[in-house]
C-alpha cells in the first residue's frame, strides 16, 4: 500500500549481516546554522553506522583487504593503535568474523570507550595519556617489533591505503549520488583517511571547483579523534598537496559548536564534529553559493560522561584546554 508523502528510500536497504550494512549514511542539511540561504551546508552523518562512527567503514576495509591479500587467516590476532573509534569498529567486526583483537589506546579516553571495547571482547593495552594518539601509535609499533610481534597482524590505519579507499569507494560516492555540485568538503584530520579518500574522488569529479578543507585542533589543545600536524607525526597516507586549506579550531570552540549542533539542529555528535561544523560554517560564510559538505565522524554517546552537553556554558569557557575529552 502506498503511503502518501513517504519517499521510496526510508528503509535503508537489506543486508546479509551488520558488517554489510555499514555505510549508506544520510546527508542532512543544516538550515539553522547556515549563514546564508544560497549556500547549503550538508552533514554526512557517519554517526549512523552500526557502532556509531565513520570508522566502521575503515575497519571493514582494513580487515577485508587483509583477507583478500591472504595476510590473515582463521584465528589471527589483530593489533591496532587507536584513539577509540577504530578500535570499537574493529572490535565489532573482529568479534563477528572470529579474530581476537588487541587495541592500544591512550589511558585517558572516556570510560564509555573502554566499556564498548570490553563489550565486544577486545583486549586493551593502555598508552601514556599525555602522549595522546601518537603515544598509542608508538607503543603499538614497539609491540609489533618486539618478541611477540610475529603473532600479530597490524592493519595500521595510518599507513594503509585501505583506509582512504574506504572513503574513495564509499563515502564520496554516496555524496556524489546526492549532490551535483560540491564547493567545499570539510573533515577532521585524524589519520587523514577521510580527507584523502573523499578529497581524491571529489577533485577527480569537480577539479579545483571543490576545496578540500581540514579542521585541525590548535597545537596543545587536543580534540579527541583529531591531530595537529605540528605535533610532529604526519601519517604516511596523508598527501598534504590534496588539502586546499587547514583551519585551526580551539578545544572550547569545538565544544561550543558540538552544543550548537545539538540545540539548533538536533544532531547529537561527538566533539570533533563540533570542530568540523565550525569550519564548515566559516567556509560557507566566505562563499556566495554552492554546497558545503562536512563529516559528522561520530555520535555523542561515548562523550556523555564528560558533561560537555549539559555543563553551564560559563564552565565551558573556563575549561582546561589541555583536557582530552
Ligand atoms: C571522532 C573522530 N573524528 C574524526 C576523526 C578523523 O578521521 P580520519 O582518521 O579519517 O582523519 C577520527 C579518527 O580517528 C575520529 O575518531
């Protein structure tokens, strides 16, 4: 029976299992935060993936790439450094496919991340909190070079082309299916996979008509999931020449804009999405017309215990900017 007003796309498809259902995320317009009607801002809601982040795409690509290359077989232990989301995605996928998983993660991430990893059966190795995600990378590389190294397969999202390819062959194609024109694409810079994969595909399609813009945290003001290139580690998958601009965002602005997404648009997102939205709105205000697409990398559930959604704004103003949310 046809229902009036119901578009023929709302079910999201049919899949053999939850891993296959990754991707196909909605593109949602920000009508209230947009500075002018002639420029439309679109949020690609990667928070709508099975474990709530963009990293489901990447984790699937990393594991399936290793399977296709014959690099992993039944029961192979997977080892990966992550600030949280990739670990959670790998934990779900490895549990589903039967691979034991060890995740190296900074000790000061929110407790929700630890609970989620434990829930999916991953083993956690903590790295020094003050070193952020670089400390996790360092420790995982040491472990893979150590005496037990040969028992691990490390997908290493920072240096594995399967990471940007998940976007080149997934996220970007979904955006192109919906929009005939994109003036700017804005994303956070963590491993660089989102920016590289989408950037490459969108440049191939629109040439210099599309600007690829990175939201970067200020040095010394960590935003969970993002990195400052000035901290000294440039992931091998990053080709800086693909980026048209890098715009810095303070920790405080990231939180303020996470709240704006929630209160003005009803989008419950993680803190990096606040930073990215802030940059998307700034880029939109500089354009006369066109579409600006930005990536909501994850949802807000994992950050609830930090109080960022509910604490009075005056307290947010006084936040210790070096706290790693
Ligand atoms: C919350 C969050 N935002 C943004 C990013 C950045 O994505 P990418 O690694 O593709 O640069 C990440 C990556 O870890 C993340 O966890």
